[in-house]
C-alpha cells in the first residue's frame, strides 16, 4: 500500500513540475443537428477565447483542462425570414493529448458547458427582431471534442471538432444515438494558443 501511495505522490509531483499555463482563442464554425423544423440550417461563424493548463504525464501523453467562453449557434432560413441563434457558453473541456511524433499531437476528451446567454435574431425584408429567451434552452450541455494540432516553441495551432450529446432545448428529449433528431450543438474550432 505504501508503494502505491508513494507512486501516486511521485506522479502528482511530476505533474506539478511539468505544468504550463496559457491563453487560447480562435474561430468557431457551428451548427445544430436538425429536427423536422430546421430543414435549411447553415453554419454560423463565431469565436472562442479562454485559458488553459497543460500538464505532461510523460513524453507522449498530456492532459489539458481549459476554461473557455464559446459562441455557438446556427443560422437558418424559414419562409422569408433569416434566423440567427447565438448561444454563449462558459465551457470546461478536458483534453487528453497524444503526441506520437514531436510537435504533432492528437486530442480527445469531454466538454462541459454552461449557458450564460443567448440571442435570437430574425431578419426579414422589412424588419429585424431580436429576442433573448434563456429559459427556452438547457443550461447544461455535454459534448466531446476530437482534434489535432502542431506545436512550435511556446505556441500551437490546432483544429477541434465538437459534437453534442444533449438536447439544447428544454422541451426536447434526448437519446444517445439521436434517433429523435433533437437539437444538438456541433462545431469546428480553428485557433491558436500561447503558453507562458
């Protein structure tokens, strides 16, 4: 038992000494999985920005928890109206990164999101209407990220695809394989990070 605790303590000390911190940001190309009423959805351009901690486990494996402000949503046309839905989340991804060759890494992990605000914008030929109705959407959103990146010096560039597991609408139900075609966040993130 002492050996197990000793090994655990040694691992924690090595993680503590190999930590680095930084900032990251970039572009979101987001959409929402369709149900029967969202037939003509288009991707919406947004952004993300936040901070991260990078902890190396060994020479090829590391863990990177992050705290991100993430602008998601969708754009779609219904009759003569263009609807843009902005969903703003405070997000905590926990990425497990694998670096099989120096500088190139692959990553995957869960992402936990909390809705901090939303805005519906309806544009037609003669008027524009803006509504905010946070109560219509679930505050918590669970998704996963899968991506790759390239490190150079204390910077890196990367791309990450996000796919949601939970329904964003409070009125909807959710199945894991999405047989019910409910509304789920999806998106591609392209950005860079800078470590201190």
